C-alpha cells in the first residue's frame, strides 16, 4: 500500500525543469505532511523515471511510497 497517489507526468516535469535536488525537497515536504512529522527524506528511487514503477523515498524518520494514477 502506498502513502500518496500522484501524477507521474507532473513529477517527471518537475524533475526535468527543477532537478532532482528540488524534487527531493518536495518529497520531504510531502512526507512531513502525510506522516505528520519531519521524515528527513534523503534519497529516492530512480526506476520510476523510466518505467511507471512506484516511487520509493527513504527518510531518517520514515519513508514515503508514491503510486501513480
């Protein structure tokens, strides 16, 4: 089960326009909102960029799993 159901095309556009570091910051904010605490996301999987796989983000205080619509 995933934490968020997201729009893959929009996420890809953010990575292409703003870069992976900016996207990492956005994932950290999303994780904090959905988990109710600061997860301190430090990395995310890249498999979802080439194929419509789930996005897995790892955090010091919790992880985030995003599925696509």
